[in-house]
C-alpha cells in the first residue's frame, strides 16, 4: 500500500517530497475508510512536525490532512498524544492558518487531554482575543465552542473533586 511510503516521505524527503506526501495523504484521508488506516500507520506525528516547521508550500495540505484524520475519534487521541495542541496553538498565536487550525482545535477540544493542555498553554486569552478582533464568524464560533468545552470540562473536574 502507498500509505507507508507516503509517511516515510513525510519524515525524510525534501520539502517538495514532504509537501507532495502531505497532499497525497490529504486526498486519501477524504475517504472514511482510509482515515483510521492512515492514523494507525503513524502519519499524524510527521504531519504535525511538518506543520510545526511551517513551510508555506506544505501548511494548507498538512492542516487539511490533520483535520480529515481527526474526524475519527481514535485519531484525535493520537493527535493529542503526538503534540497537536501545542503545535496548533502556537501557530494560531502566531497568526498562521488561524481559520484552518481553529477548526482542528475545536474538534480536538472534545478530548480531555487536549482541554487540559489548552489550559496549561494559556489558550483562553488567545481565543478571547480572536473573538474580539476577528471578522470571521466561523472563527468566533470555533473559539466559543472551544471555550465552552474548556469551561464545561473544568467545571466537571471541580464538581468531581468536591462531593
């Protein structure tokens, strides 16, 4: 199958090869039957590494592939484990691919560890700033969804600590 070759290309190819591999994984991840296979094959970590590097040619396809893969619950956990929250939040704070990355962060906010990491990384002030300053309604909605999940999660933890 092509997926292992694409993942290897993501890890060790030239930037053009890595960009093409990300684009191919994005295309393959559009099919529901491929999402879990790609996630189980270890694609998320090299995709996140490429996102973190921030090469302009690769960013859009990488973000789109990560989004598609994280639609599957198991892949959300893999993405969080592989450091997605840190990488994505840093890019958002730097004003890079905010629309696409907020959508991924909103999706990941249903995962408990992602919510904890967002709290540790100071996501709330960043999200509130986006709500205040953004002209994009979808970005505001994603920020509100993340804040709602974060707040609800925090309230549940506090309630569980104090019977």
